[in-house]
C-alpha cells in the first residue's frame, strides 16, 4: 500500500559559486616622518580627559660651539654638551622624571665624541623620547644656550644606535695660512742661528709679551715668578703647564719653561682634554686654549719675520701639503697619534678614507686652510696630532719620512698636538642604514638643515676660531714650540727608528752619572 505522505522529491539545487575575490595591491608603506604622528601615539584614560604619549626612537641633529665646555661626553663634575642637552630634554618634556639623569633608560647614544673646546656642526644623538605635543625642537632650543642649536629630529628604527650605525665621520681643521710658512713664528734657537745669514729671522715681540703674563694662575708663586723671568728672556712659550684656577671659565695659556727638554709640550698642554672622553679623568693638567691675555695680536703678519710676509697658499704649497696629508690615508696603526693606547691594542688601527686641504676660507680678514679628514672613527687627539706633525713637516721641522716611521707598530715617537680651537666635527654619515631602510624611514643626513647649519657655523664656530687667534695667538704660540729641543723625535731618524730601549739607555746613563757624583761627594 502506497504511503500517502510520500511525495516525489525534486533534485536539490547546486550551491552558488563563491564570489570572485579580486586581489588588491597593498598600499605602499607610509614613511615614518619626523613631522607625522600616528593614531596610537596618544590614548585616553578611563575618564576620557587626559592624554598619554608614547616614546618614539628618534635621531636628533644639532650643532654646538665647544668653547667653555669640557667636551661632548658627560663627565661628573664637568660642564659638558651632553650634560646640558640631557637636562634640556627633561625640561622640555622629552624625558620623564623617573628617567632623568639615567640615559640608559632611554637608549641614549652619540655618533661622535669631541675633545674639550672642539665644536661640531653635524652631531647626532639617538634615544627614545616623548616627541609630542608638537614643538619639541623649539622647546629644546629655548632651554639651551645659544651656542647649542637643535636643527631637528627624524624617526628611526627601534634598533637604531647613533654610534653603531654611523659609517664614517668628517672633521674639519682650520689652520691659519701663516702656520704653513716656514719662516713665521720660529723658535728661539732658529732665530738665533739665523743671525747674520741671508735668511735672518726676527723675534716675535707679540708672542714674547703673551707668554710673559698668565691670568688665573695658582700654585707655586716662586716657580711662577721664575717662569715669567724665563719668558722675558726666551721670548717663546714652553712645554711646561701652569695650574689653572677652577673659577676661570676659559683655560689660561701655557707658560714658559727652561728645563724638562725631554718632557714634550704635546703631553703637558693638551692631554687634560680627556675629561670629555671615555678615557676618564684629565692627565698631566693644563692646556693650551683661548685665554684672557693682556696683549692683542694683529691679523696675520704684524709679528711675522720681515722676509715671511710674501707667503701664500698657492698651487705649489697646496700640492706639497696634500702630499703630506695623503700619508695618513688607509689603514694604519695610529698608536703614536693618541694617548694611553698601546701599539698592540687592536683599537690603535684606524681607517682614514680621505685627507685633503684644497680650500682657503677667509674669516674676519684672516686666511685659513680648510683641512677635511674623513674616517670610520678616530681616537682621542688623533686628528690634532696628525695635523701637528703635518704642520711641523710643512715648516721643515721634520722630514716627510717621519710620518711613515710614526705609523709603524714598533716605533715610539712623540708627536706634536695642534691646538683644539681650529677643529670641529662637520658631519656624521649613515649610508648603510639609509640604504637598508630607504623604503620605510627618512634618510638620515644634514641635507634638510644645510642652510641653518651653515649660518650657525659662520656665526659661532668660524668667528670664534678667527677671534681667538687674533686675540690670543693660540696657533702662533704653539708654532714656537715646534723645535728639536721640545721634540727631539722630529729630527731625521735612522732605519732602526726611535724606540723605548734608546730612551731607557739614556735614562740609565743619567742615573749612573748621578750615582758617581754622589759617591764622589761621599768620599
């Protein structure tokens, strides 16, 4: 019997085909610009009234004139660029109260260190800071001295480190043209030896007057009076330092000394600039820096020897000076061009990419040769010592072959150190970083700040270099120390070089002589 409930069934319809999905091209990544703020940079609290900002990793570009500062790197008890900048970041709201004075908490890093008195145009530091609300650059500049100028900042990757990601650094040293004249500002011995000859030199009365009195000197009064007497007699600055009054803002000038011929002034009047470096505390005390000195030098030539007035930095002089500077290019052991770094230390090896002096800059009526050196990194005083030896060779105080000797690992040579006032950091480069992150982050360079940086350089750095030389004669006084009495290693050396063994033998001989004299007196 047929069931009445059963009904004929129709075949079920097929399911509809899935909709076609059209592949859309992904939107290009938006560059993390320094002027943009993403939505997640601020959020509201439970009440919906208070805003909270997130920290962002940025690279800050800035410049400074180093006069009055003990270098870039923060050092307890010293006035440094980093110390002022860190405080300005806190006051401007970029650093929280909990992180104040503890830079490790916000990943602080610097691209380069600079010695005491050295300036910078393209310095870069990085860290995690609160960049909102807008106007961070203006707030920072309002809380900094006028000789420190923030140009701007750029967003960087979370792993960015201003020191580790910096490929190379370019420094500039402005040396007065007269410093390359072999007959200008010569030492006492050379002047005396030239009397009666065709190339007779004259004593620099202005430099003699500068070395006679020193402002802010404390210590052994009897010894200072003896030094002043020697100054008047000798007419040249010596390699012995004076002790400086801590209350004096700028360093007093180096005074003269008759003895300690073997103690070269390079170590005595420059090495205290370690205060702004990782090396720690100052050594040997004293420095040659711009100071408050009574006499004022006239521009380039008043105290020149009469027969040196015709010197100019022409093609012949330029070719010779560049040839001397090219000795430094390449990978070498620069243990003789720094302090407290042994030849066996791997850190003594440095790579110099280029070193040339092709441009003349005129500032306040004075001509300077612009010496540009580019390298991966530099040690303490390295550039100033390279310049010191190059100038000594240019002035015929040393042979060109001495540079090759100084770059040898088994040779120890005492190298002159040029004054710090003419040196400044020009720019830091991040080529590898820019190439790797060009699709997502801004390029790290000074291109966006070129005009502002040039104006700052001319207003603060160049004017300071020229005025210091005109007023204090820093380079002129230093030139008088470039002699074989202060630097016996500048003499022509033999193939064996100058070793510590030779110096030890001399010291042992002096000790034996003293013992003989004591024994004779006792008898």
